[in-house]
């Protein structure tokens, strides 16, 4: 199944009513169609499955870490938390940068975004790509997946701490990438590590029920935090506001060329990012405010959007225009 990376309110004790109260832009039910033409209904007030949350919190193996390298670009190897042998017997190379990709709601290891981003990286350079799968929780109802975001992110942070301790892989050579709900997951991973990871990139961070949520991705989660916003309208699937050190708004961040649905706009963030890893061709112009972003009259300094640069730095709002088809 393709990306259906939706959004949640990341607190274990939140009731459905309190979730609803923090964001009145959205109706209770949201219907949308995925790339397979399957219609889904998202209920913002669905009951939380507390038993599943408790199980997920207790069992670290509910997060799966699937390694891809140039030596195994197609068939993954499973790395296990607190299991040094699983790493020693794998193709993991601590001398190479480590890239972590985190999916969102209703996704799993086979989701297209994982393959597209992994392939872009492995074609570009010799890196370790770890796809973190949390499908057991991500396949639950919306509210339950929402409430599990902090625990999922903390487990990822603990895994990366273990990876660092077991292999010497430096935090300054780690880049964590999260799509939609996964963008908020990686924020918690970065926080668990005290902001020591070199870079975090949130790809259209989830919007509904996150606009006033202090648990969302933020600039202090890594040395450098970047967000790419592609579906940030009033009822968009993305958050549509600054959350990072540098926030990019391709085509204004609301409607993307060639897209007729929110789902298409939402997906465009990870497609643009994968293309930027290959070509590093997107040049954002710094804006003074969101009005300049909307009017496309930004005149500030230029900063590349996306790419694989682990030492990248920048701050502020950026606007750029793209094309409707790859490489955009």
C-alpha cells in the first residue's frame, strides 16, 4: 500500500474529546482515497486501544529496524535492539552515514516511500539505510496510532543510542527522516537523544490535531531540523506552519503542480525529497513571513531544500517552485 501517512495527537492519556478540542479546522470524519483507489474513513474521535498501547510500550521489538546497504539493496537484514550479534552479523558499517526512514499511519515496510528514499540514497552514496517499521501500531485506528507516537519515537531514540554504543556509529553521521505522522515520531527520537543527531527531516509533518500540540516535531530535536510542507491548507493533511530550523514551502506549501487531491499534495513531500537526494536541485528563497510565501515574492538568501548533506545549516521560511513530474 502507498503512503497514507496521517496525523495524530501524541499523548497516551488523551481522550477522543480532548483530541478533537485542540483543532477545530477538521470535521470528525475525514474520507480520502489512496493510490490503490481504496476509500478510507478517518475518525478523529475513535476510542483509543489502551491495551495495544501498553503492549507496544512494553515490548521494544514492536519497532522493527530493517537494514539496507549497497551489499543488500533489496532484501533487508533485521537489526534488533540490545542484540549486538544482529548488528555484527549484518552489513552495517559504522564508518558510513546512517539514514533512518520512518513511515506513518497505515504503512509498513513495503510502503513505496521506503523504497524510493532508500534507492535514492544507495544510488548516491555508500550509506546504511534503516527503515523503521512500526506497522502493528500504525495499522490500528487513528486515535490509537496517535497516542503511541511518543513511545514509538522514544524506542527509536533508544535503538540509535544502542547502535552508537555497540558500533561507535557517530550521532553526527545520523540523519532521521519521517513522513507525515512519522515526522512527529522522529521528533521524539531526537529528543530521547538530547538533540545530538546531526539532522532530522520532517516530510509534510502531520497536520490534523497537531497544530496546537507541543509534542510535535520541533527545532531542538537535532543539531539541524528541516521540514518540507506540501499540503498545509486549512484542512490539509500537513501542518502548514513553521516547526523546524528551516521550513520549506514548495509552490506555497498548499497545492502541488499536477495534484488534484490532498493525498497527492501530501505525498509530494517525500517524492521531492528523494529527488533532492539525487540532484540537489531545489533552491529555496528565504521569506520574511508567510504572506511572502503565499504571494511568491520572497527575496532573501538561497538555501537548498532537502538533499543528503549532514552538515547543512539554515533557518527561517523558504519558498520555491517545482514542476509537476519527476525530477520536479
